[in-house]
């Protein structure tokens, strides 16, 4: 549904920026949703027009159907709207996302749903997704999920990632061959961090000489900050740890692919409740600029 809303408002307003403002999300989040939608289409729905965008001929036919769907959905939500979310709820949060957003998210959820009593579980996305699929979580924020059966996913946005290393390496051009000689710190196989790390080296057909696998992303950050290796982390996590003198973002070629962040629940869960919680989480992300690429880093 967020993808259809993104298309509808972009088509109505003729601008990605205005549509993002109308939906109270960041432009990168809106663009990601439009890209998701268009990958399922045979022809483009939007095209550039002047300083904005306009609907293609194929998009016009699709827009009429989208409006019918959205009107029906909004009618259902109005009838079954959750007046207030209360009681206990087990919420899983991917560790990297938690490092940068946890405090603000806890604050915003409490402000919007004061009777909600969340139990927070912070772990790797792979572990959280499995726990959710088994019915032992009510909601989770996942990065690059495995798309397990029974799990429903709704996109939040694209998370910029980057290499981090000791300050002594800040002038190095981080390439697969130059970093392969250092200890590469990462989380276990099947995690988003592990997959992103080895995919990056594979682009140049390089295998790192020494790998340190750590079950905690927080601990992995500490290892890199203490000069014991290099690792891939979300840019906002590197920024959050910038107070640690030993940690430095490295300039890499090729760049590190973005992670894709989702709100997840079970397919049998109350969709209206999840949508209400997601709106608060989206507002938190927008306030923190979590999905925005950093252009300036603190100099050392």
C-alpha cells in the first residue's frame, strides 16, 4: 500500500518532493517505493517533465485503478481504525538501526501510544526475521530481510552503508584489493552485514585474507574503533560512533550498496495496527534523516 500511495501522490502533485511532504516521508524513501512499484510494471509509470514528473500514458490507466484501491483501503481503515494501541508488544530491532534510532523511536512511540508496553529485542535482522516467522515477535524492523514465508514486509527506505576503519587508514582508497590484507570484521553468515561485505569483495573477485566474525554489531564497531580491523556499517551508525576517536569512514571504490529497511509483521497480524506504528517510525526516521546520505564527515 505505501508504494501505491507514493505513486498516487507523485502523480497528483507532479513532484517527488511535494509527494514526500504530503506523506510525511523523506524523498529517498518515496523514491525507493516508486522504484519498488515500477519493477513490477511492464512499462514506466512516470517520466521526467521540466523540473518535476508526469504520468505516462501507461501510468494514466494504472492511476485510475490505484485511486479505486486507495479509496477502498481508506474506507476499510476508517471503519477498523485502531483508536489506541495498548498492552504488551514484542518488537525486534536490527542492531545497526537501533544504534542510530532506538532512543528517538522509543520516545516517539511512547508519545503516540502511551498505553503501549513494548519489550525490545535488539539482534541481527536474520535472527529477528526467523523469530518473527515463528510467532515469537509481534513486529520487527529488518535490514535486507530473507523474505521468509509468513512474514509481511513494508518498505521504510534505503539505508546508506559505508566502510569504517581506524583513523590511520583515513587517507587510503578502500578497494577490495587494498582492504583484503586487513582483518575484516563482520557479523555471522546470513546477516545483512555479512552478505554486503562479501558481495563487495566479490565484485573484484577478491577474498579477504582474515575475517573476524562477531555476533554483535556493537562489538564489531568497538573492534574496528580499537584498530583491530575494518568493516561495513550503516553511515548513520558510523556517525553515531564518531565520538570514538579511533573510528573513521573510509572512501571506497566501488561504493557499498545501500541496505533496504522494512517494517515487518506476520501476515496474520492486524494490518491497521502495524500501519499506525509504521507511521510513527517513519516520522522518527525523517526527523533523524536516517535515510539521507551524509555528504560531510567530521574531520580528524
